[in-house]
C-alpha cells in the first residue's frame, strides 16, 4: 500500500494554480464520520487542505470565500463507476468499458481510455462529485483489468492514479466468464494467483506462450502487485457464499488487499467480513431479489454491516455506473432517512457523508490523499447551498486540487437554451 501512495504522489502533477484560500462562515463537514461544525473555516494552500474546523485563523493575504449560511464539504468520491469510459453505451466506438476480443485480461489498463471530455464528467462535477473510482468490465475472463482513480476537473489530465487496483468478477457474471460455474471461476482465480506468484519469483522462467499457460506474461505480471499486496483487489460478489469464499482465499494469499464490491447479501455474514478486516463498497439501493445472487437484498445492508463493524461505503456497480455518479449524494441521503424508519438500519448523517467521501478513498488505500477535509489531503472542496445530502441543495462552488471549476455542462446549456428560446436559436424541427 505504501508503494501505491508513493505512486500517487509521483504520478500526479502539482495543481496549476498555487494560492491560499480561506472559506469562512459555513457549516463545515469534514467527511470522516464526525458531525458538522457550524461557523467553521477551511483553509487551502497550493492545492492541499491546511486546516478545517471552528476557530481556524485566516492566513494573511488569503483569498476569502464567504460561505455564511452555506455548507462546506469534501467533494464526493464515486465509489465504483465506469465514468470516463463510456459516452453512449450502445455505440461501440464510444464505449471502452470492456474489451470483448482482446487476448489480454488482468493487464488491461483503463487509464489510456479515460476521456476527460465525456459528458458524464462535467455533469458529475456539477453535482459535487470530484473523484471517481473507475473500473473496466469483464469480457471472456473473470479478470477485467486495472482500474484507475480519476478527478472531474475541467482539464485533460483526469487520471489521478493509474493501475490503482485490479478488478475481478466472482459471482454470476464471473461464473459465465469462467466457463459456466462458480466452481470454475474459483479454480481459475486461485490458479491465476498461483501463476502470478510463480511469475513474481522467476519472471524469466515463466512461459506465458504455452497452450497450457493460464495467463499470458503480461497478465501474470499485472497480477504480481495483487498477490504481493501492493495494490487492492476489488472483487464483485453479491451472494453470501461467494463473499465467504473470497474471504477464505485470504488465508492462502494473506497479502491480498481484498475489497468486496456489491455485496448485496453482506449483512447476512457481516460478522465474518468484519473479522477478516475486509472493506466493502456496496450498492445502496439493492432492496429486491433482482437476481438469484441477491435473494437477501435489503436497503438496510450498509447500515447493518457498519453496525457489525464492517467498513462499508457506497458504490454504483451495474447501476448506470457510467453516467449517473451524480446520484451519489442522493444514495447517502437515503441511508440517513432509512435510519429513522422502524425496523430499518441506515446511517447517521456523519457516517452517511463518509460513505461517499472518505469511505471509498480509504477502501482503496487513498484515504490519506482524498475524501476528507483533514489537513494534507487534496483540496477537493464543495460549497453547497444547503445540506449536501438533501436533494434541494446544489453546489455553488467546486474546487478540485484547490482550483475552482466551472459548473456548466451540456445539460445546463440545453436547459438554458430551451427554457426561454429566442428567435433563430431553435432547430429546424421547431419551424412549423
């Protein structure tokens, strides 16, 4: 994990604009599970958080933003998405989420495919999302490839950390990719990790060209950081038995930095997940048995897991994950409301915010870089008109790495164009 953090520091350029900014007078939410602080101040310098809280002094010469009557919070971290990889899903030339005919699997790196000008990035930014965990999809192998962490800034340098994790499908979809059964998927997964371990011990002696080789040389090399624990392994599992199988593999491969994704039935084995110390990036709205691996789905899943000691945050796998990262605050707000319903389990406000800020960041080992207003973190800060988990609130200012970002996007421009259309501004279809 230390190597991942060093890579993050080395690979990301310093912010283009170096200045000191003080955001004063607002209700400040740190994003670490704590309660909001009224009349707080957040100080940023050279793209990093210097201090946040009550009684923070404003440095001499700082540019001041008055947030009186507003809320100040860290930018949301979309816990699992395919933002930046897809423009129109049905148009293959604009969809880089999966490589159907590639001879490679684990070695695929999504970073070169991320398009900073994808419509969903600007839309997400306007909704207060400043970073996203971006994963590829599988096609012909249980290994999808290496995912990235990106920012939503209005520039062409979107990738914060390339090759930040490996993604693997181990449920129903993984069974299909492995030949038709979960038994085949688990056998392939275990054998691939063994092959990667062999490669790590003797790269020159590894034969990835043999017809009996389960991994090509580049795929084996890509899995070495996984088996040695240098990068996290995000595994999509929904069914309780699949979750337990993944946890059991940690006994054979103790270095695995396992993160469960989806985990619809996680609440039924929450004690086992907590005992294993495995974080979860779960779907917030799975409340119906939409598939056989989600028969025990409930919206109380995240609340119950957290109550059992699981570090659970929110992701959006298979939930319009290429386009709708903007739903992130709504999902967190739903968990706050759920906590008020008799018999249901949700989250208090502070932990609900953390589930979409510091929680996903910590799950993939980047809690020291993004996801909160703690000192030293990247200055991803959003000034809101009101409570950021309320649908009536909207971002008024978004800063990424301390740089203020535009909030307009294709949708807002279309709205403004047609809300009050003027002569000569309408398409020909309006000529009647």
